[in-house]
C-alpha cells in the first residue's frame, strides 16, 4: 500500500476537495494508495510515497 499526501497552501477546503477526487480515481482504478490531506507544512514530517497538489504549488515544492 502506498501513502499519498494531498496538500494545498492552507490545508482547508481545496485539499479536501482534491482528496475526494483523487480517492475516486484511486478507487475506480484499484490503485493501492491511501490518501491523507493537509497543508504545505504537512510535508515536513511526511514519510509517504506521493504528493498530490495543485499546479500553482508545484514550483514551491521543488
């Protein structure tokens, strides 16, 4: 099972909406991925395999 963090800048509404959509795609395709959501600060202690975020935050994560 892989672990994914769905994050946005503040960790409020948009990351939850993206998590719901990601969970739908994961479920429909049978991918072995478990998701959680949070903000950019959640990356500091994240030890999972995948980060899912919005396009406008991609440069900040480099």
